[in-house]
C-alpha cells in the first residue's frame, strides 16, 4: 500500500474526528448555557452549570479535540490544517438548524460555502496545484 492513500485516510479521518469533537463541544456549550440562564455572579449559577451533564460532555470534547489536533499537527501542513479546523463553523450551523431549529438563511449558506471553498483553495495551494491544474491534470495524462 502506498503512503499517499494512507496519508489521505489519516487526514480525512483525523479531520472528521476533530470536526465531530468541535461540533459536540459547541452544541454542549449551547445546551449548558440554556440551562444556566440567567447568568449571575454567584455560586448558585456555578452550581447550575456543573449540575448539567452537557458541561462534562463539552470538557470531554475539548480533551478529545486537543489530542486529535496535536496528532494532526504532527503530520499535516499547518496552513490547510488550521483552515480545515474551522469547518466546525459549518457543522455547528447545520447541527443547530437540525437540533435547535435555527434558520438556514441564504447568507448563512453562502458563508458556509465560502468557508468550504477557502479550505479547498488552501489545500490545493499546499499541494502545489492550482484548481485549473487539478482539473486539467487527468486530461493531460490521457494524452500521453
């Protein structure tokens, strides 16, 4: 087995796991916050926070996120890795629409598309290929 498919599986699996941890953390904070309102500067408010399991899921998610991120940084180029780590903005938006019935407006969907396009552009730039070369490369090989 060549190193390239193994590397891509590692990246895809690692970033999928990172995305899952990030999404769980953000949704857990949302659920914790919903149970902790109204915010107050006293121990009763702190006890409301620590009495809900969502805060513990968020903390576990942060630990998983940290170890996954450290593992990815050991192998992945930092530019695309940092950009891909922000896919959670898209996944949290989609999960919030599903779980909390938040609206998916055209501007939000456009923003999500721009984020994803930016990550693709950074990944292609890191590989040394431009989007045109990446699309044209299979045709060029067929002419040989």
